[in-house]
């Protein structure tokens, strides 16, 4: 049997099964696809694919459906991710450019991705541990009180109010705020949190003794912001799509829904993308995990298509979709990659 023809038959079976949700027989393959061979040849090819564990017969049906291994081979053989249409790209751009802050970006993204793919969309909030400082602002708010504002490359904004121990509204106080703001941004702008935290300890050494207590108060507040451990967050949208695909789950939706409620599980799936060996040289790699490749028992009847996003070359978090293994992989992969690219541009400002 020709290897090329075997892949052609497998591709046709996957495409037909995704489109119809019905087991695929040799007759329908010949009717829908220009395979250029006889029915007997197609049956022989299907028998060989079944022997290799790439397709299987559900119950007593004469047709065949792809197995997890069949889907995996199909995805691995995709030479490129099919591009979205200009209309789809315009819709993504228009929908996301109206976002007003990070929370709005995340909310819009999961709703958009769920709508584009008709799957469950999942998005991880940007992790502060993978973030860099964009800018630090100091705002006097009366007397000795100073608001310290940390703006992160991922779009997050953190703030603290500190007591500088001296009047900052005029004269020397205003000059100190101006000088300290410049020193902080020279130290921190564009640098990872770990580097910033290391440099804050000696910041006051470059200031006059009379100013050091105020500088140290600001440095302590910033240190808390950049080293404080934060609960990772993940947002989910579109679980109702699973109900419409109920036939794709052999027993019940219960285990899938329970897994989606466990944010630790979802974070693990998205975090696993970083360092994914599938195509590590690709900056915008889209990872596909199918069925039993997923470590959580509740998700063995699903596939996860995910990628990373960020304001620069490094990913700061992940996003993707969860759906049944009977999924339109090329379209889903294209949507995930395109949405992640636009989110990254939004965060990059």
C-alpha cells in the first residue's frame, strides 16, 4: 500500500468524520473524494489503517472513525496551519481593539475564541513571574503620602500608597519625587521582576542621607509588588458548546465539566506549553494534545489546542480551546494562533 495514499485516505476519513459525526465507509469516501482508486483498494487501505490502530470500527458499524493515534498523525502531517479569512481577521482585530484594560482583554478573548471555534475557550492571566516592568510612576497625594504605581508589560497595573515620612508637595519634596522616579525607571524599565527586586535593596545608597528613609519606603513597596506570590488565574468561556457535542463523549459530560472546574488542571495544561518539544523553534507554536495524551482522566475524550502569548518575544501565559477529539483541527489551530497574536499586540501597546 502506498504511504502517500494511506495518508490521503486517513485525511479523508478525519475530514468526513469531523464534518458529519458519522462513521465513514469506503463508498462514501469514493463519492466525496477524488482518490483515483477502486473501492477494493480503499477497503484494503482502510483495513491496513485499522491494523495500525489509526482508525477503528465503533460497535458493529461498517464505517470507521479515527482513533487518537489517527488524529495525531493527521495533525502531525499538516504542512501548515490554514490561514483565517480576511473577514475573520478583521473581526478579531475589531473585537479586541475595543478593550479598555487587562480584565476586558481576557474577557473578550475567551468569548471571541469560543465563538470562532465553537469550543470551550481557556485563557490564563499573565503571570507576574514571567513579566517585565514597563514603567513606574510616583504620584504625591497629599503631605507625606505617595502612590507608587507599577505598570507591567502584560498590561497589569499594581499600586501601593506609602508614607514617605516627609512633605512631598513642594520644594525639595517635589525634587525628590522627580529624581526618584527617574532612578526607578532607569533601574527597572524593561527588566524582569527578579532583576528589579535585586537592585532595589541598594537604591537608597545613591541618595542623600536625609532622603534615604523616603526612598527605602518606596523601594519596600515595590519589592512587595515584584516578589509577592500571586494566585494564578484562568478564565473559561463556552462550556455550553460541549452539550451540543454530547454524542462525542462516550459516557457523560460529567468528568469533562469537573476537569474544567479545576483551574489547577487547566493551568497545568497551559503551563505545559512552555518548553513544549513539538516545534520549539517556532515563536508562535501551536500545541495539540489529543485524548490519552492528556494526563487528566476526565479529559481523555477531549483535545486541547493551545499556544502562548505575551507582549514581547517571551510568552507570559497561555490560551487555547478544549473540545472533543472530533475537532476541526486546522481551523481551530488557526483561530488559536491568530487570537494569541492579536492579544500579544494589544499587550505590547
